[in-house]
């Protein structure tokens, strides 16, 4: 018995060492590419692209779960040819930090994003959001409507669903046990299964070559980010129960693009009811397309963002009335 305990402890220490070495290598391979913006409760990593002096409101892009801003950057680079684009690592993801792992809900993260926009001097923005961040963008439109010129949501989460967020996320969100697993087995195991997991999110479309590398997805395997991501997923359903009844209050124009065979965020549960509820919503459902609509139909997505941003020229009077917060 004692021998087994010693062997188990030794294995745990070895896995913890492997994890720490892995974190060093991953962070060295994928360093931050932008600037840090301090907000209450978090420090956000922001990458800015495109011309700073464009007349229209900038385009702010928010990534989904198990991800970071690099997953949105190919889309952002296309928009940035003519417009200012702001890519943000959500609190706790990529190179953004958050002081408390429990600050996981769209309401809290929405307040942080709105504060960051104020610090950047952005009065209003066209917000483009994918998956989990669809719920975040909707919450920003509800709680900070003065900051939102328009919304383009890509396969967004918007409503509660049957079931949970996955057993492993539940375990990782558990005190003591979760951090223990995150600091030992998550990185070595995740390194092996990440490519197959990413392919599953793209299905039925093929995953682009080198997506895992180019999107810097391996940053997710760091313990602090893995725990934050699990918390985001575990607390999201209750957050949707709370905010979904308010969608009729959203006055900003809203374009929704979703695939009809999305097995990750079901269009029938999320996009269709949202389009039927939000007053100024437009829904585009792509046949035979899964969850990663921005990769499956990039020209269409760019066209919708351009159309939304192009009609949202910010009146000077509005700019006078809504000054950036003095934070």
C-alpha cells in the first residue's frame, strides 16, 4: 500500500513538472502580439489592426470557448484592409488574465469588455462574436447598448440547452480536484487529443491545415486558462436562463449566421429563436455547414460584417454625447 502511494505521488510530481515545462514551451512558442489593457478585475490582451482614422465605428471581434483571439484573426485581417479592427482575448483566455476564476459569466466579462473599449477611446463598435462569445455580445448589447452600433453573431450561444457542459469541465471546476488535474494530466493529455477535438468542431467541413498551430490553441492547455475555460462553460447555461428573456430589448441591428448541421451550438435551439425574438435581427442559415461558419463561408461573413459596419457611420452628435469613460 505504501509503495503504491509513493508511486502515485511520484507520478503526480512528474506530471506536474511536465506540465510546467510544457507551459514554458507553449508560451515561448506563442507570445503575446498586442497590448495589455487594465480593467477592473482583469488585464486584457488586445490586438489592433487596420487604419485608426476610419470614419465608421471599429469592428470588435470576440472569440468563443476553448480559444483565443487568434481564431478570429484571419477574419479580422480581411476586414482590417479598410476598417479598424480590435481583437480581444476574453478574460482568462489567451494572454488576458482575470483575478477570479469565478468571473466567468457574460455579464461580468461584458462589463470588462465595455470598460476596455472605453479605455481605448472607442465610443461605439460593430461587435462580431463567435459561439460562446455570442452570449457575451448579446449581454453587452443589453447592459451597454450605447457601446454597440451593430452585432454580427456567428453560430452564437443564446439560450439554455438540455444537458450540461461536459463531465470533465464539471470536474475541472471543482475546488481542489480541478486544479490538481489541471496542473498534472490536462496538458499532456490535451496535447494528444487537441487535433482530433478541433477537427470535431469543424465537422462536417475539414479543419484547415495547421489550424491548431496558427490559432495558438495549445495556449488553452495551460492550467489557469483551462480552469477559466471550464468555468465559462459550466456557468453559461444558468447565465442564459437569466439573460434570454431580455433579448426583445436589444435595439441594435443584428445579423446571425449559423450552419444547419452545427452539432456544437444547435441552430434550432439558439439562432432561430434569437432571430424570432430580437427586433432588428436577420438570420442566415447555411446548408451543410457546421460550427465554424467563418471558415466555411468567409466571403459571406466578411460581406455581412462590411454591410453592418458600413451603415453604422457614427453621427457627430452621438460622439459628443457619449464620451469615453474616465476610468
